[in-house]
C-alpha cells in the first residue's frame, strides 16, 4: 500500500513539475529570451519596458516575443515590423487588448479607444472623422485656441519670477480649450483650486495613475474576475466623477427648446445631432478630454524641456517667429509658414511620443508576420519610442535636432513608419489634426512672450530628462520654470 501511495505522489509531483517547466509557447513565434517558469520574462522588464524592449530588439530583431506571466506578447521594433502590423495585417491585428483595470463594461462597449472595430466603433469613428476633426471644423475654432493661449500668457505674466509647474498650467489651458470646443464655455480658471475642473483633473490624473500601475490580472487573466486591488472599481468611480462634471451641461443642452434656439458651433451640438446615445456621448467626451489634455500637456512639457536644454533651438524658433509673425500674437494660420516650427514638432514627437508602446493590439485570428506565427488572442505592441531612437534609422538619434526634418518628407500621419507617435491604420488616433495644433500654437506663444530659467538658478545642462513610463510618457521630475516677460 505504501508503495502505491509513494508512486501516486511521485506521479503527481512529476506531473506538476512538467506543467510548470514545459514549454507551452506556440510554435513558430518570433524569437525572444527564454522565459522563467510561471513568471515568464516579467523579471526582465523593470520600470521602463519601452527602453528594455529597444535593447532586446538589438538582439532579437524586428519582431520578438515575450512571455509575461501566462500571456504571450509580440513586440514590433522597426519600421518594417510596424508596417506589417499596422498596415499589411491591419485588419486581422486590429483587436484591442483592454487593460484589466479599464474593463468597465459600459465604457468599453461604447469606446472609440477600447472597443472592437464593430458597428458602434465605426459610427463613433465616422462622427470624429467627418464632423469633429475636419479641417473646416478645426479652422472655425482657431480663435478659441488662440484666445485661451493668450489667457495662459496673462496668467504666467502675473506669476513672473515665481516657480511654475508648467505642465499644470498647460493642462488647465487645454481643459479650457476643450471646454470651449465641446461646450462653448470655460471649465477651469487658472490658479483657482476651487473651480469645477479641479475635480475633473483629479479624476483624470487618478485614472492615469491606475493605467500606470501594475495589475497582476494583465499577466494572469484568471485573476481578472476578482479585481483584487479594486483598480477596476476605482476607474469606474473616476468615470462617474468625470461624467458628473459635464452631466448638468449636457442635460441642459438636450432640452428641445434650448437646443433648437441656441445652436452653437461646438462638439456637443454635433453629438446631439448625430443620434449617439448618452453612453456613447459620455465615452467619446471622456476620451476626447482624457487623450486631448493629458497627452498633449505631457508632450508640450517635453517640448519646453528640450527648448530649455537647447538654447540654439529656441533662438532659431524666435528668429522664424520674428520674420513670419513679428510682434503680434501667434495665430494658427501662421503655422504653415513656419517650417522650423513644424520640424520642431516632429522632432519632439520622435524623441517623446506620448504613448511609447502605442496602445496594445490583439490578434483576431492566427496569422503570419515576417515568416513568424502570431497566434490568435496574442497581444501585440509597437515600440514607437524605440523606432524613433533606432540608430539604424536616425543619425545621432539621441540628439534633439529639428534640422533633420527641414528637408525631409517624413510625417507623423501614419504613412511613414519611422515616425508613428499616433499609430497608423484603422486604429490611428482620430484627433491627430487637432493634437498637433496644440503644440504648434502653445509652444511658439510661450517662446514669443517669455524667457524662462530654472529654479534656484539651476544651469539648463543640469535639467533631468528622465521618463516615467505609463499609458503616457511623463517627464520625471516635472519641469518647473521661472518665467520672465520678454519686451
């Protein structure tokens, strides 16, 4: 009897060890480092996976695969691989991997960012493409953005000589721009911590923190049903808090008499006339606010940091401003006449893409990419950050040099896979035309109106340019400046 018991225990232990240590990876995957049992390659990532992925690409090439917990992930790290994922196989690889913390059913089903490419997604996409982000609509609202940029200048002049956390000032300005584009009214008063947008800001930043935080269920999906750390509930609470900020405004605008008698040239008017239901309008407004404010504010902070470290770039921009604009305020209509500014924007987006790994895709079916097998349900990431710094594609890639784009046709609109900060294919960010207007207007407005130094007389060469990885790539520590009005 004891022999039978020992034999059964031995079989059980052997089976257990086999299940742990066996290679369960699908055959034909792209190459990659050998995974550890259970945890896979998780211990090899660290706090900046975009940087580690770029290093791994030097060893494993265009496409490589990792085992993150029980999940298989494929990373594209070159323009060729990105083109295969985002163009050649765009349809079959257009599924979206939704982070476990963000799996709030009512939002995901009505989201242009997280939902599948179904009929609802197509309807939302069409509204964005043909109504919200058309060239005509963007041009018709240029005066709003210009006036809010000048309100920002007035606020900074009042704070001349004081330390200013510039990303918060830019964020508040962008919230007001969107408040006027969407609702035809301000939401935020710069410097007023009692204003209604503080609640919105707190919710948006909290959601960003949740997106940046680790959720074990992303690596071991069977844990997802439990929401062990309450992250999904926190996201749901943040969404409801944000919806409540504009709920009253939406309710008032939906009253038939008011709606018919006060037609306005804003996004709400378009959304109310488009036949979208409340859930779809809420989800779309949330993503316009979230993506349009935080990512743009972070990108502008990086742009100002590069100007701080590179006074020659600032001088070149001022020279162009003087010749094209003169002493009057900058207008968006000036942008097409300022090639150095356009090159500056591209260089900022090359080195500091707001979403370094874009948003992860998911394979709807098994397919072959660059002679490797991408299995169904596999998660796919595109390392836009690594592609923008690849020494095989860019001369002196870590140097901030707008001049590299002055005689170049490379653009960020999804056709040149060396520069894909907004993605490409059917999942490209629909707000690209508007997002680029923000940096193209706010940065030269600040350069024209202010000199600025660093706190405590710090030399610009000492400015720390570290990154904090997350859904967006933030500067760590944030940039504090001391503005001085220019004559």
